[in-house]
C-alpha cells in the first residue's frame, strides 16, 4: 500500500490525519464549554431547573469529547518532533514559546478545573462550581488563541530574523510574532466556527427530540438557543470569512487564486467560478460554471479590478489547486446552508411555530454534523493552500521532515488509523447514544461521582440506567 | 556566550526537569493503578481505584505536554533529535495514553463492554509506562548525532539496557499506584494494595539497583561522574538516602501507615531522578548535545521564563486546590 510513497508524503498524511481527528473534538468542546457556562450562569441567575438539567445533560457528553480532545492533543504536542524535526529545530525558537504559553495558560487551567466541573458539583458551592466551569471555558478560548497564533505565524510569518544556524528567531518584540497579519482574522473565524459547530449539534439534538415530543422543555430550550446562535452568528461568520479572504489575498495570493481556481490572470476583472474541475497539469479548470466579474467584486469590491493568476507565480509555488478549490466550496456551501437554517428558524419563531415546523427540525438534524465538515474543510483549505511551504514562502515542506525511514512512518500511520478509528469511533458512538436519550427533568449527574456512598456505587448506577433503557 | 544565557539555559533545564518529575510523580501513580488493574476484582475494587484518579488524571497528564512542549520551546534541537531517535517508542506511548485516557469515560458509558475498556486501560497504562522507561534508557545509552540531527536507524533504541529501564519504570509506577491506593482507599481495595506494595517495593529496589549498576558501565563518562574522587563523596549520598528511604518505606508498610508508603515511594523516585541528573547534566543528549548547544536563543527563553515564573506557581496552587477538593478516602464513606 505504501511502497511508492516517500517519508515526506507519509509524514504529511500522518499529520493531516492526527490533526484533523484531533480538531474535531476541540471544535465541539470550545463551543460546548461556553454553552455550559451560559447554561450554568442562567441557572444561577434564574433558578430555572431546565437550565440545570440541560447543563447536566450536556456535561456528560462534553466529558467524553473533552477526554478525546486531551488524548489526541497530547499526540499533537509530540508530532512536531517525531515527524517534523527539521521544522521543529528551525521554527522552534519562534513558535515553541507560544505553544509553551498555551500549555501554561490554557491546558493546565482546563485540566485543573475539569475535575471539579465534572465531579465537584456536591463538593464545592454553586458559585465555586460555576467558577470552575468558567475557567474551563476560558481555558478552551485561551488555548485556541495561542495555537491559532502559531498556525497564523506559519501562514503569515512576521517579526522574525534568521540566525547563523538557519533558525527563525525573534527579531525583537514578540508582539508582531503573536499578532501576525492573519492571526486576528483566523482566530475570530475559528472560534465562531467552533460555536456554530456546537450550535448545529445542539440544534440537531433538540430537533431530534422535538420530533418525538414537542412538549419536552429541555429539547425546546436547547433548540431555541441553538437557532438563535445559527441566526445571529452565521451572518457574522460570513462577514468575517470574507475579511479573512481579503487578508489572505494580501498575504498569500496564491492560496486565494487556488481557492478561486484562477490559473490565468484576469486584467479586466475576474469571474467567480462556481463549480469546475481544476487541474494543475493542464493549468485550467474544466467544465467550469462561472459568473463574470463576480470574483473581483467579492475580492476587490470592484467588478473590473484586475486579479493575478497562478501563472504569475513560479510553478513550484503552486498549492494543489483541486483540493483547495473543492474544500473551500464545501465550507462556503455549508456556511450558507447554516445561514438558511438560521433565517428559516427566525421565520418560524416570528410565526410562533419554532417547535412545530417538523421540516425545520428535520433540516436541523440534517445539518447536525455540518459544523464539523465545514471546520475541517476550512482547515484543509488554509493548510493545503499554504503548500508547498510549512513556513509560508520561507521553509518548504519537503525540507521540514524528520530523518525517518518511510517504513517507520507508514507503520505508525497505520497504528494511528487503527487506534483512532476504534477508540474515537467508540467515543463518538457513546456520545450519539447519550444524545439519543431525551433530556429529562432531574437529569442525573455523571454516574461516576467519586464521593458516592457504598451501595450506590457507580457500577450500580450504570446498571440501572441500562435496565431503564431496556 | 555570556553569563546571561548560561543562567537562562540552566534555569530552563531546571524547569523542564521539574515538569518531567512532576509528571512522573502525578501520572506515575495513575499509570500504576492501570498497571495493577487486572489484579483488582471486578466491581468495587476497580471502581474505587478508578474513582481515586478520575478527577485528576487529566491535569496529571498535562505535565507530559509541558515536558514535551517545554523541550520544544526551550531546547528545540534536543526535541528534534530525541523524538526521531525514539520514534516508535514515542508513538507507542502516545497510543497507549489514548487507550487508557478514553477508558476513564468509556467504561462507565458502556457496561456491556466494560471488561474490554478495563483491558484497554490496563494495557495502555503498561505500554505507556514501559515505553517511557525505554525512552529514558535509549537516551542514557546514547544517540547517534551528526550535524545536529539524528543519524541512527529506527531501532537503535532497542537494547537490553533500554528493556531494563522500561521494566524498571513499570515496576516503579506500579509501586506508586499501590501506595496511592493505600492512602486513598479503604476496605478490600486498600488491603489488596497493601499486599501488593511489599513485593513491589522489593522489586523497585531491585530494578533501581540494576539500572544504577548498569549505567556507569555504559560509558566511561558515567563511571567518572559517579566514582571519581572527590565527587564520589557527594554522589555516594544518593544510594545512602535510597537506603534510608527504603527502610522507612518497609517500616511504614509494616506499621500500617497510610500516607508514609506513598511519600517514601516518591522519595525513591526523586532520588532516582537526582541520580539521572548526576549522570546526564549538562547534556540533554548524552555525550552529544549539551543544554547550551540545544538552547533556543535567549530572547525565546526569557520570554517564556517571564510567563513560567508567574504561571507555574498559580498552576501549582489550583492543582493543589483540586486535589484538596477531592481529599480523603474515596468510595466507601465519601470524602470528609
């Protein structure tokens, strides 16, 4: 299977696999942590039991997602060294400290307060427990901030010098490194993406239970909250995405041209290619369906503004256009589908039928996984679009990898695939199974609370819940 | 190179050493519980021992990320040499940690497959501990470096010595796990842990002795560090303290003490760690790369130091608080 692949391709495949799998979990837990914070806060403020029930309902699901995020994240902290040692040596002095700050300010915060959040409901006061929830939510956001700064520096490097060993080192202040040109756009786009991912999941779960029981208070509340998020955040996300694209055009024009499928320059204004089959070999897009001038209107806010083409760049600096072209369309398409759902929900709300329109609920269920797909497609766009570089324009991917035999990388790649699909597949199944149960009044806490007295051991609690299901 | 970067680099070596030791202390006992898991009876014993670490394992494992991330940031060259050199070990360790990490949640979620997740928890813990020990052995025995990069094959780490260090860490973690359970549980779980602690204590001393005896013979340099006059006057204190620690451990176990066995087991680990420091410092890859060779430029180390100096005490404070919230015996009578 791997005979014809070299160590670089395999290392790229491995990194792509482990990071994509990993990011699924934070994409959900960033949003869910904030959602839990809102739920618990509303509960403390209003004393309304439905919020406490929803908190407990989502906490159990969050615990699994977070656990999977942690273990797949530990892998990521070592992947740089195992598979990209040259990159690590060269870029370590610049991005290493940012990642160390992520560990210090975010990972410990999340992990330290997670135990109290999951198991401490009866051990600390309500307010202190809420504080723990807030710290976990804050930790997820701090974590996103640092790691997006690292990634953005790789896309739009700034504030660096190169020393005698060929390493990137800080040129002076750290501020231009941390706040590199693409960082603010990418951070906002990613965090809103995570919130929307959670909103789509929460909405789908609410809709699923509404289809069975329109009177379920928990299902009504979660569906309503999720639809507010969809209606309010998708327009903002589309606006932010547009701004992010303009920023990319300024700093990584080849990536944008790949996203748009423009091989040839367009001196009189570029079209917008809706669909087509780009080919790097022939440097053209086959079977394309395009709208004249719209590309320039979007990217330059002027229909006649000229745009360069990929042919203006050396051939060895082109990203693989077909992947970038299609992943970008998947992301954008799903974004507009979410916008449609949000608008539909507004209409339903206005007509007083938010809990009654079963086709709205079905659409929401269909879009349940859309956030994950959109987030991954977006990352594929930006990461593949950065190719053939690890540090854009400065360090080539083909010069970044570890001195490893292809056999070693191939073996470990297979091991990752087997382990991730079995372990995380099981976890996803457990989460779906929990989501399939309707939220109840008196939602039980996670069934393994350590302070539980003898006689009602966690095992007994699990056994009872299984019986109840049967 | 001026005095300023020497100081910074040494400080960072100390911080990373601290992170690695904090990891060994904290994740050591929860990996140890995984290693001992098959010896506990299904039901209360397993549930209790799992519960005794469920609220803290995640924080414990974060020290491993700090160790790896800190090495990447402060000593990028060392990170870039050691990880390719021990590639299969690191990958196996990570996969072991995946299995045991997910088992914490999954075993409660799926009563029908609990036996399977218990096996995953246990095998994952053994694998993680064994590969960590082997990685240590592989670094100690030396790594082939040319032009600031790893230049050996992908199985260079495999040797009788690294197998020995792997086994040593498994045994040592199991001891930490057993003594933690003596402290945190009662009833049949505690009794079982007590029965396990005695042979594990003996075994730990045997493997500690074996590794210590083998290390100076790996190269002349280790020999000189340990046995040259006058350094031997200082280094001889390490085995002496080990002996004191061991005697206290067995005495505490015999007397039925609940906390002392865990503390003295940690003492043994600490002394082993000091011994490693004596063997390695100031190298980070023995005989090839010193901490100064591997160091990131001073501005990188300084930038992180400012954060580390402020944040690590805060981390220790809230980690301590989290442990305090879950203080006392687990499971049978609830927390006090």
